């Protein structure tokens, strides 16, 4: 009914012929978020979908690295239940160069990923 009503109003006011599609995104499809900071093109929040192992590589790919991104020393900062922070330093180069899953850790809701800038790039 909503589609028909919207189509009617659009055709009455703005368009000769309107095609209306309505989609609903369920919030249950998201189980959390991580923050990606530093030398990436799109820093910020990356949502973690449900029913999947969301890995470091997934977050990095969504934020897009630059030629200055220092993948040899990516930091994952995780806040524990007691409020203390655990910092993982990860060499992410083998993940992207060789497809290695060894260092491709599974991320948790609230993790922060920090990608520093390389010193000198020629």
C-alpha cells in the first residue's frame, strides 16, 4: 500500500510515470562496529554484519588504503570488560600480498584499527 500511495503522489505532483521500490534494512543484520583511523581514504565506522567472522582485512578493504598506508604495523586496540586496553600490532602485508589468514584476526564490536603513515615513499 505504501508503494502505491507514494507512486500516486509522485505521479500527481512531479512525474508522468514513477516507479517506486521500497526496501527495509533490518537492524538485526548488524552486530556491532569497528573504527578505522589513520592513513586510509575513508576513515570512520565500519559495521560488522551478523553470522560472519569479520576480519581485519574486511575493515581495511572497506576503508581503502593509500600508497602511504603502513600495513607492516597495523594496530588493533581492544577495550576489555575491565576497561583496560589490549593492543595488537599486526603485519597485515601477508594478508594482502599472499592471501595469508594467519594474521587476519577476527574483529569484535568496539575494536579500533589504527593504520599509520609510512615515513618516506619514493
